[in-house]
C-alpha cells in the first residue's frame, strides 16, 4: 500500500478548536438557564451536534430543540472563531505532504458554516481544498460515510487513504471505511481509548507516525 491521500479530522486535529466549541456550548446552554455538568467536555469529544443534544437532554433535561441549540451554539462559536489557531505540528505535516504532492482533505462532524469559519480563521482555506462536513452526508461519524465521500472526491481508493483523528468516534469512522487510522489525541487527552487497529501517534510528532506506516517512500525519506 502507498499513501494516496491523507484525510484529516478538523476540530482538535488540524485546529485547536475543541475549547472554543465547548465555551460556545456552555454559553448557549447558559443563555437558556441551564448549566453543563462537570466532565461533559470529555464525554462529547468527537460527537455530532445531534448526539451532543441527546446527551444534554439526558444529562440536564435540556428543553431546547436540536435546531435551537445548534443556532445558539453557532452564534456563540462564530463570535469566537477569529481567534482560532492551527494545532502545533500541523504546519510541518502539511508542508511535507505538499513537497511530495500527496493530497489531503478535511473531514469534519461540524456543520459547513463552522468548518468554513475555522478554515478561514486559520488560513487553511484555499481553492480546490476538499472538505466534507456533517451537512454533506447522510450519516456523520462514527459512520464511515464522511471518509468514504472524501476518498471519492479525491478520486482515490479508500484503502490507500490515511486518516488522522483526535477522537475515538472519528477513528472508528476511518476504520469502518477500510482506511489506515492514526490516533493523534491532543496532548491533554491521555484518557481517550481508541479502537483497536489504530496507529498511536505522539501528540507532538505526527510526522513520525506517518513514517511509521512504512507505506510511502516519500514519507519515509522525509
């Protein structure tokens, strides 16, 4: 197998946005008189908004509809998005892929509005960038559909793709799509348990994990 493409998750993987997502959610829920319980941030890592809404209904009896919660959270998030930064280590990996003409795509469980705001704020948006969001598929992660769609749009075989994920939910989506998956959790998330079959990566050294796949002479030589 050679690496034909790398498919990156967005939040927490390419972009250091998980704290911003959580702050926006806290803000949205607080505006409706409710408080998110301790430890909830860890529980919802990688979840779609629909799953997050269901978890809030169960945990605190949230009486907002999914649409209302999404609207309130998006408004809070978009106000915070301009301050977002790329995750440390991302630039080196993207430069490596560019040098060896290996394409990449962004595959997110976030809505298109959020994904586009993130990519613009961090300078990752560019002509021709392939990105798949929750609005572009019928089923979000952990279903394989988002990753399979990205492979289709890049015109590469699923088995020749490498997925980079910071969450077990996303990692399962990549494995279910028949792809190699690198588990690249954020440095403070040592609590996460990834599915079997993932290649673990040092939170500070993604390039080493890519080389460890031993599938691409270009990557190995880097």
